[in-house]
C-alpha cells in the first residue's frame, strides 16, 4: 500500500488531535509513521508516550496504530514526497501545503493541532488561524522527547 493509502487506512472518523509533520522519511527502509510493520522515529516516540500516558503496552505497531486512530489522533504531513523539507520547497509547494492543511482543519475540526517539528511551526500556526488550539513541539528525539 502506498503512503497516502496507509495514511487514510488509519484516519479516524473524528479527528480530535491532529499531529502535523513535514514529510515521510526520505528512505522507505527508515519506516513511515503509518507503516504497520516498520517503526519510524516519530511512531516509536509517539508509541512510547501513549504507553506512558494511557498505561498500555502494545504488542505490535499495528496494535498501536489502531489505538492511535481509535483515540481520535491523526498524523498529516505537509508534503507527501519522501524527505521533502519546507526550507527546500518552492513557494507554490508551501502554499499548496498550507491550503491542504487549512482544508483538513476546517473539515475535521480537531480540538488540538500539534506541529511535531519547530521548523514547520509558522505554517501550522497560519493554517490554524486562531480557529483551533495549536502547539509547536520539537521533534521527539532525545533530549526533546520529554516535551512531547
């Protein structure tokens, strides 16, 4: 299944918390958040936080992804292209990413939007436009994992 198909497979009916990333990892061997088998840095960190906060232990990544969806969480990337960085994107690509995010926020009406990378914070805040609570976090790798 492709990246978009995997993402849609785990989209909840009601998005309560919208996490926003930059793009899937550059290499398919580095995993993708919604890949049900291969762990990515972000999925590993979020899974650990869920285990601590909700007091659960996931037997598999698939079990985590199903719980993530069941609790109303969803991850949206600004760019579908693997490894795409906002600092390398054209103005048109950034504008399109902003439009897509604004549309997703308007349609899903999440309670909270969280940018999981500080360098995308300004575009995520713009997309929220004061309509929804917005937080910007550092990517959850040591030493910043506790912020998450």
